[in-house]
């Protein structure tokens, strides 16, 4: 097991192992390798090598994750996890994962995060599903929108305007807009410089598809409040346009901004279908449709998984809408963040400290992750046997304390 770092030979072998692990095509344009690696933090990229081959890969990097209330906590983002089919069931992933999580805990990271491809793998390391992703398909012909509508915000009684923006402008205003957006959405993560370079085409690769279009919504004062990026798959049926509009990203610093952008997209000429990309359950986008049955959930799946590393810091970092106390006994299979903790919360702030008081609830770290971010209720966790109520009424009290106004949302793959 070795750290790849800047060793060119190891890195080449590591990339080959990564592509094999993800069943990706071999080859690619070697001229693009430096650009592809330029945006990756390889200081925590590790691999297992056997007779010149990389048979397991793993990488983590620094990340910020938004907690309910808008605070950002330090996260250890885990990615590029593969084990060759020829070397499974030998404990390679366990060694890679546990070493990384212990190092993250020592660094002071509050949680670890990952996007899980396989459901059954990560629970044994203390991860739990914490933010669900939903893709909605909209039949715009059935939506019931008045054909006289222009697609402008004024149709909805909203101030401001919508216009197309080029990549240069998006690169300029996008990062600050996204910072405002992510404070509003528990589960949102930060986007670094390289993300914006890729998103706006400053860095383009041979396998990139067509350049997307960008829509910018500005308020009455001209301040950017929303950004939508999309592509269109052109299709004609019986001589009539039947285009599919695919949303790559739609963010807003206010609900009004999101509504304005969705309304505009639904009024797009020649578009009969819209695929929304990864949204969150309960997204109010369908509220712009007179006929809400024109919107159909195409996919809904666990997306962002979270692993508590510092339980006291995690529970103390988020906002609470009610006042109360809760003692939780947390079970951790790796012994990193378990124990008994007293949470004292109110709308003014929260504190969480180790305690000897009797537990109100007993649960695993993976279950705690979903409760903390707001994607799951204590009532449901109790019903499924993932949480034990030690004090009568504690489940209801937990839901009152931990409840959020909207479910969490991670808009990005990493």
C-alpha cells in the first residue's frame, strides 16, 4: 500500500487501476493527462500494487459540507475507491478506508463524505445515506402553461430579468453566487477553482459533449441570484420538434430565483421534455406548473453518504428550530466517534459534550448521519430498528429538535 503523490510512474499505474476498477475504457488522449490531474489533490491518493499492477485505489481530499442552518463543516471527501476483481475479499478496502478515516479524525475533520455506487459496502465503515437525489421529468406540452407566457420573471410576478450568459461571465459571477446558494441547502458542498474551469469550458477534454448554455437570473438591482446550465438533445417527430432539455445545474440564492429559472426553461421553444438532473425530494420546481402531474419522478436514490468523525462537533455545528436536551448513545464500529453525548439545543445555538447521563436514544453512526443532516426522521429510524428509544418520548423529542424545513441536497458528484 503506497501513497501515489507526484510519482509519475506510480500515478500512471494508479490511473490504469482506477479505470479498470470502474470498467472504464482504456486509452484516452495522453496529452490530456496533465490537465486531468491538475485539478486533483493527489497528496492523499493511495494504491495497492501487486507485480507492477495497481489492484486497489483510494483518494480523499478536503471539502466543506453545509449543515442545517448554513454552517460549513470540514469534511474528508472519499472518492476513486476501487478493488480489482482479482483481489477482493482480502481486506484491502478496509485497510485503505480505516487508515484514511483515522487520519481525517486526527486532522480535525468533522465528517467524511462519499457518493456511494454500491449500497452494501459503506455501512460497515460507519457511513449512512444522508442526502437523497431525485430526477424529475417534465412533459412541457401537458404542463398547462399559458402559451402567451413569455418565460420572463414578470409572468410570475417576480422582479428582475433572465438572460443568457457566456462562460466568461459564469466563471466570474458563479463562485460567489454558489457560495450564497450552498449556505441555504444542507448537504451542499463547495466547488473549487478547477470545478469552475471544467464547468465553464476553460479546461475541455476530447470526450466532453457539446458546450452547455447558461441562463442568469438577476434581481431588480442587477445582482445575480440564480444560474441554470443545460444542454438540448435535438429530435424531430413527424416533422415537429420534440427536443429534450437536460439540466446540468440549477442553483438559486432564493426560492424566487429557482422558480424564475424553472419557469423560463418550461417555456423554452421546441422543448417538449425536461430532465431536471439531480434535485432533492420535495423540490418546489413543480409549483410553476399548472398541471403538476406533468412532472414525474424518474429516479430517486441515496446519493450523498456521511460518516461522523467528531460527534460532539457535528451535533454542535448545526442549527435547531426548538429548545431542548437529548442524550444519545452512539455506536461506532471503528471506535472513532462513539460514546454518549448530551446535546443542548435552542434556536440561539447548540452545545454537545460527552456525558455520563443515561441515554435517551441509542443508534449507530450511520443512522446519526441521516438524522443530523435532516434526510431522515427519528420516528422512521425507530420503526426500522435503526434506533432504540431508551426514554419514553425521546423519539418525538428528537424529531422536534432535528427536524428541518427542507430535505438536504448535494448537487455535485465527486
